[in-house]
């Protein structure tokens, strides 16, 4: 880390004028801010200048490097094999980590996964894991390494030692209207991922109404920036652009999504979930050198579900991290929400659109998510969709079922889900789930 002193105002001015900052200049800013030598108001000015004028790949990589090295970078060299993780930019009903992590680990690739909590309309992997009674996501770094070595998989939350500068910068971005900057988002994601001790990374960058990046072109830019940073750090990185115009799968809510993941690991589960799961898992298996191509990786992913090894790995990791595996083996034994209510369609026709953002906010209302970081979540709350885009519904037919312990929210949630679907006499075009792949050679149309 740079020890050179720079003039903070000069660096802010330089960025304001659209000039490129050197690695040393960015390192100085992040280091000085973390050490409380730069006040919030100056860092806010730098963030806004970066937001308005952008950061190029070298600046984004320097920012990532500075945040990464503000804390501990985990050394996993004692764990055999190529360590591969997956990161999703978040969506509604996105339970893919719960399925693909045991699949990939069962195929012999070590998966060190540090995840986040849900905020706003998107759900978080940690909240889903914690809906399993006893499951512990807060562990020491030594225990993190021990679990990975023993199980080839670990599923935990971010510790205080990992990228502390990112935590401070994110809190500042949140209150200065600079959250949506692509280079700042990329730096935040990659500083945490690279700190895990990984060798390769697969990214699921979502676009559409339920995604953080609603516009496809912004999602492409984010994917390209993330891959560029990963490759700059010598980590093989591949991203896929996936559609979040409707929730992923049928279950939205913490335990409801764990239950759907169990169905998937037992060979069932919704097609949209399994298509993306096998693609991401297959790519991880390929990057982990347990397959010669992504296609071969996809076949190995399918085989791990067929032969039961992925489901067994899921039981093993739940038990290893203190969870009660009896609810995994017999999900129907899990305590249900006090109120389970059917939602009827307000008209007849084909579902042509779903407002995934609005649906995500309904799940928050029901208790499945949080509006502020300190809010607690209700593991049993959420809803199940029985119809998706392209399906036909008749007036009065049930298209969703709500699960909640908040009786007072039922009416508002029913209205919210009814408003979130658009009906038409004509069926819509089939939604393309995966549109592009981004690797170090650039952007490629998926399936082309």
C-alpha cells in the first residue's frame, strides 16, 4: 500500500475534470480515508466525481486492490484444488447458491462461499441459510478454512477482517446517491470475493425489473468491468447475463426457497432454476479443472444430482455448520406460517409481464426481507407462484399462495401480487433466460 502523501483536494479536482488517477493516488485516498485522515465530506466529493466521470479499468482495479488489502486476504493454499466461487448481483427468488454450491463441491471443486444478507427487494443467501434451525454463518477465519478443508464447501457471512474499507465506502455511497456507479459496484463486489482466497470466479449478472441493474446494457457494462478486474488479478473470471424480468423459480421467501432448493437437489425443481444452476455449476466445474469444457461441466452437474451426491453434500454441510438436517430430510416437518392464503387472478388471459421488483417488496412486507439492515426476518414468510410469464390464468384462479405470520399484511400483499401481473389475450414471446457470456475475450451471445 502506498505511503506517499498526496493533496486530497488536488486528487478530487483531477477526477472532477475527468482525468485518470494513478494506482498510488487511489491507494492513498482509500488508505487515508480508512485511517480517518480524510473526512467523509472529501471522500463524498471524490465518490461523486467518480460517479459522474467514471473510472477506467485500471482505476477500478486499483480501487479494488486498495479495498481488498484494507483487511485480511484469506490464504487457502493448504486446500488442494482450484478454489472457485460464484457471485450473483441479486434478484427475487434467487436461491441458486444453495443448489450449485453442494453440486460443485460434490464434483471435487472446493467452494469457499462468503455471502450477504438481503436488503430491499432482493433476498440474501445468509437469511436463507439461517432459516435452517441451528445453521451458523458467523465463524472465525480458522473455522472457515477447517470447514472448507473437511467438506470442500463453506457457506458463511463476511467477517469484520474482510475488506473493511468497502464497508465504510458502501455506507457513504448509500447516503450520497453514488450507489449505482458501475466501477464502484464492481470494486465493492470484487474486493470481497478476492479476499476469500479464490482462484476463479463465476458471475451471475442479472438484468430486468427484479435486478439491481434493470437495463441490459448496464448489466453488460457491469459484467465486463467485473471480468476485467478479475482477470487483472490473475483470477479466471466468467460472467453470464441472466433475466430477472420475473422471479426465479416459484418460491420467494427464506425457508420456502430452501425447500425449493431441496426439491432441485433431489432431481425436481423448476426448469428456469435448473437451467441457470447447471450452467453456473458447469462453468465452476470447468474452471476448477474437473471438466474439459463448460458443456462437460454441465453434464457432471446433472450427474451429481442424479446420483444423490449433491444432496448428500448439502446434508453434510448443514450438519457441519450446526444445522438441523432433519428439516432437510423431511421439509414438511418445518413449522409453517400461521396464515396461508391463496391469491386469485383479477382477470383472464396470458401472463405477459411480472413486476419482479414489486413482488420482492411484497415478500418484504410479509416479513421475508428487510427495509433497513437492522430489521429481523421471518423464516417462514413469503409466497409461492403457481403461474409464471407465458402461462394462462382464468379470473378467480389461484396463481400464488401467501405464507405469513402478519395477518394485518394479507390484504395489501394480495393486492400487491395481483397488481404485479399483466394479462393479455395473446401469449408473450418466450423469455430468454441467459442472453450473453462475458470472458477475457469479450462479450458473446449465449448459445450462438
